[in-house]
C-alpha cells in the first residue's frame, strides 16, 4: 500500500480538495515565488531605467547594462510561468495513478525549482553589485529614482528563498517516493521460507516433521524442560528473520505528499 502513495498520493478519480491543497507548504512557497516574480518583472521593467538629460535613450540602473535589466525582466516572467505550471501540476498529482508518471513529474518539479533557486541567487548578487556601481554624471539634471530597482533586488532575494523552499520539499517528496517503491513487501520478506520449515512442520511432512509416524525421538524430553529440536530451529530462524528485516521507512507515517 505504500506504493500507492509513492511520489505523492495518487489515486485515479480522487476529488480535488482546494482547502487542503492550498495549505501545503510547497504550494505556499510556489505562490510566494509567483508573487515575487511579478514584483521583479514589474519593478525592473518600469523603474529599472534612468534617462540622463544629455542622452536620448535610457540606461539601466544596474551598472548601465541593458542586458542585465533584460535578464531581470525575463527571469521574473519565466518564474511566474514556472510557478503557475508547477501549481497546476501539483493539483493534477492526486489524479495520476501511474507511479512512473508521478516520478517523472516530481523529478521535473525538483529540477525546475533547483534551477530557479540558483538563478535567483546569482541574480541577487549581480543586481546588488551593479546598482551600487551605478554613477550619475554631474551635469545630469534628471533626478535618479532607485526605489523600483531596490525592490527588484529584494524580490530576487525573496524569490531565491521561495524557490529554495519549494526545491527542498520537492526533494523530500522524491526521497519519500524512492523509499516507498524500494521497500520490500510482505511476500518478499516472508515468502522465501526455508524448505526445511515448509516440509518439516505439520502433519504429513517428511521424516523430521512433527507427528510423523516413526519419527526419531527428540533429543531432549519434555520433562527436562528443553523444547524439541525442530521447534528450537524454528525459533532461531524467526529470530534471524526479525534481525534481517529492513529498517522502518521514516516517511511511511506521512499521508503521501503532504508537503
């Protein structure tokens, strides 16, 4: 039954519960990433430029590099698209019953979140350093306004935190799915019982079975207080099986993808 919850609780035809869905930490992180992406996009596209009085075209406040401002607006736009796409994918996960399909979806989620995390970390330090290096000419009569550019830097930092949190929970879900799919089931643990136990225990077994007519007497009598030899062997085998059982799955107690 753990495989049913592998890589997220996937049951075909499951009803969508929006109250539970929007309480998931991963969904909250993605919603935050969507908002911060919009702020970055708007701040840089509308207020990341300055028009000197002696020049015709405006210059980017981030080190007078037009490519940096274009990069910031593009990253903000694609972050919004990526956040919306992953939120929709999360909403569809409860209706996907195929484990390989859910595994590919979770892996794509992890890769996209990790990529945006790295991009926003690099972007934050780049925007910060280039805005600090921006200088205005002494004869420039137009006032410089850096509020929007600073909001862009702040939104890049917050976007890094939001995408980093989403990537962390995506990794947790991927690890949970791997452990759920690779954990041996009951048949694998107890199906391979020794043939000596299967054939030797019970009536109608071989010459070592209990109750077989003509079976050799036990080495120790009941009065001596020692159990019969074949019962002692079964006890030893059960102890060995208990020692060989795999460790418990730390994620089994979770209700599938509850992040």
